[in-house]
C-alpha cells in the first residue's frame, strides 16, 4: 500500500496499476479543481505540482506519485490567496475559468521561482513576455484570455499583488482561481452512474439489428437504451446508436463493446463536391428531419438531390440586382467585382465538454447541463420527455465555454435523462475529447459567390451573394442573408443553399454565418475601393449610414497605423507588411422571455436572472 502527501495531508493511493493521478484526484479525493480536458498532455488544465514541479496529472500513473508531495489548485492559497491568484482576479485573467486552475498552478510555480532568483541576484521588476510565454507554453485558454493572463503573471511577479487586498470585476473570480467553481463535469451525486454512447463506425448505414441484452446482463451495468432514429439509419461516422449507464466509466466502456449491432452499409457521400455530383447518393430520402446547423427556426425549403434551397428571405429587389449585375457583366463594366470565397469549418472545442448529469427525485427532474441556454433548455426538456415544466430544474452554475455549440437540447442531456429514468439513479454523460472534436459541432464550411456593383457615382447599386453551406448532415446555414446588414444597396440578391453530405452536423458558432459572410463581402468592398480609387475606410463610411459606426470609421481612419499605411515603394523584398480594414457584425436579438428580478439585500442591489456566463 503506498501513499502520497496531497495538499499537506497523507493519502493512501489506490493499487490499480492503470489509475491516473487526475482520476484519483477528481473522483476518489473529490479535488475537482484539477480539470481533465485533453487527457493527452496538450492543454495543461490538469496541472498539479509534484514535489513543487508542475506536471500533467492526466499523463501520470498514480503509482509514480507514491511517496511524493502533490499540490493541487485547492492547496494554493488555501489560507491566504497567492499573489498570482489575486492578480488573475483583479485583472480578469479568466473567462469561463475552466483552464484557470491549470494556469494558476503553473504560474504560481513560475512566480515563486522567478522571484527567488531575482532576490538572490538583488534584482526586481517583471519578467519579459517571452519568459512568461515560455513558462505557460503548455497551457491553452479556449476563451483567449491570454493578454490579461500575461499581465497578471507579470504584475504578480513584479510584486504588485503582495498585499492582502482582493478585488475583481467578476463575482465568481475567487471560486475560479481557487478551484472551488463547480462545473457540470464536477457534479457527483451519491450512487451516480456513468453513461457512455456507442457510435456508428459507418458514414451511412441502416441498423438491421440491435442487441442490448448482453450489455444489460453485465455486472455493474444499470441501464441500456437504443438511440436509433425512427428510420434506423445512421448518416455519419459517430452518430449515436445506443447508450449504457454503469457504475463507472470502465464498466460502461466494456458494456458498449458487447452491444450487438448489425449494419447494412449504404452508399455515402463526403464533401460538397461529391454531394452535388450527378448520381450522388442521397443523404435524405425519407422524412427524417435534418439537425439545425445554425440558429433560428428551420424554414421549409425546396430540395434538389442533396441541395436544399434557395432560401432568400433577406433579399431586396432581387430581380433588379440580378438584372443589373448581368448587364454589367455583359458590358464588361470595370466596376463590377465578382469573386468566390471559401471558408473552412471551425471547431468549438470548449474546454469543458458537452456534459449533463440527470437526477430524478420522484417526479422532480434536476439536470446539471453545460449549457448556454439554461432557461430555454428547461422548456425543451419538459416538451421532449412530456414532463410538467414545473418539475424540471436545469442548473448551470459554471460553464467551461460554449461558443454557440451548447445552445440546443443535445444528446448528452437527452441520453443522461433517458438512462437516469431507466436506471432509477443519477447519470452523468460527459463527452470525451474525441467526441467533442468529432460530433459536438463546428462552424459550417462555405463557398460564397459575390458580385458587387457600385454605380458611376460610387454608391452601392447592387449586391449578389450566393452561399453554399457545408454543414454535414445539418441544414440552415444562413450566410448570405446576413449581408442584408449594415451596407444598404439599391438591390440585393441574397441566397443561401445547404449541401448535405455524410459528415457530422455543424452547430451554431459565435455569430452563426456572420464571419464567413463578412470575410467575403469585406474583401469585395476592398476591391471596390481599389477600382473606385477611394480609401477603403471612407468607402465603408459612405455606404454605411449608421451614425455610431460612422464615428467608428472616423476613429479607425485617425489611427497612426492607417494614416502611415505603407506606400507601394516600401512594399518590396521577400516579406511585406500591410494594414487592412474589415468590419464584423451580426444581429442583436431580444429574448422576450427573459426576466430579471431586482432586490435589495444588505444595502446592495441584487439582480438575478436565469442566464449563464459561457466564457
Ligand atoms: Fe492533461 Fe490536457 S494536459 S488534460
Ligand atoms: Fe480559459 Fe475559458 S477562461 S478556457
């Protein structure tokens, strides 16, 4: 029997030779401040001090910790906050906070070492950005709080946070820098089971038989459910087939392996080019409804093979736009710009995976979910499971990033509830990093064809944008429609198509459709500025009539980097530098169901609302 000193206390270590330190800390000792993200030594979220040296606990077999001293984030500043913790709080060097414990552990070690070395040399001051960067190079922050992280570590090393003062613009900052903040993946009820999902190895297949009996008969397995669609078809690698709940992850994983599935493979089509080719296999032939790859309702639309559309509700005098552009093309009008732009998919990969913990207490269902739509989800869960909404409670105390992909009622939630219903016990479903990167969503890729026509006086006469969204099996990739915003034109033809193919579904991603649209349109405007021989900022100001943004254009034009923009003669040699301008924009929406409760407690105004900070 071996032991280690963990946060100053002697602890007996498990004898399992495969046990990893991160699992023992989190699951056995309930030290949930140490986070598990990549499990591969890449992100640094699981960092702890082993005899004072930062290590990734996801790579360290627990037996390697025998006889050593381990410090987790809970052991740092337990009595009094460390200067690094105070600096992170004061300078808001965090957002969702899921990466923060790992950063804090590493940064405190760096801080203590650096100050010791400085003291021995009689030096002072702050370390260079390069030195901080080198020390933190094993850490990732998906919310990109890097700038403030650099500042916080530098200022702490310079001694600016040595006093007892604790301040922060963020109410939950202290919990996040000490590891006390509880995320969905940290929830642990008594008797809680672990749920895992069996996924399709085929891009397109029909499941002709599914046998859960062997899995259900295994010791430790408490529930097994089919997750097949009504038509029993799977349309992408990774689509869910079935799920089990067991006493631990290892047992659940073994149970998945004994589920019997018989597949009849069907022809599949991967990628937009293949999906629009003559005779391409069809992704949807029956009545299955495709998932929604964007935000907002999926309006009815025409289908031709694997192409859905056109959706053109945001057009304005589209026939005129089409005619004017066709005429300009026919007459070789030099002001007409036409171009095709392509954008790739973009992964959300929030550090906290999609996760849910479902628990029934009689009729009452409590679901902890890593969601960015806590209030809406309550209604969706009640509807999906035909429950009284009053009996459903959704909790999302802290969310380790969402970026749009955690807005819907996802499989992690429905599966956790289904398994909890069957097992009559709380169940947690948390995606692993592989699932997170493959089936949890991405910003759809797109091909965007733009035609932009100014008139002879330099006004915006016509714009045509035709977008083909690649959202795998999902639809509703609205890109062109957003070009209705900010630059009015006499006429706009804005058309969106979805091209479905046998890849996992895309999901809403920060300003869905906005960045690909702006990427294409803003470059077209630059090209127009070149042809009209007008300064690109001034052209935007001319075309955009909104007063606040016009003030923004003036501000941008006054910047030194714009005023001293390189002249062509400076642009020689192998490396050239340029300064560009582009606008990014999206809709803002009122959520009419939003409610805020205001009260005065102990002389302080308290605003309460069912909303969550998602990083
Ligand atoms: Fe261990 Fe990422 S480095 S979880
Ligand atoms: Fe770093 Fe969210 S604050 S990942």
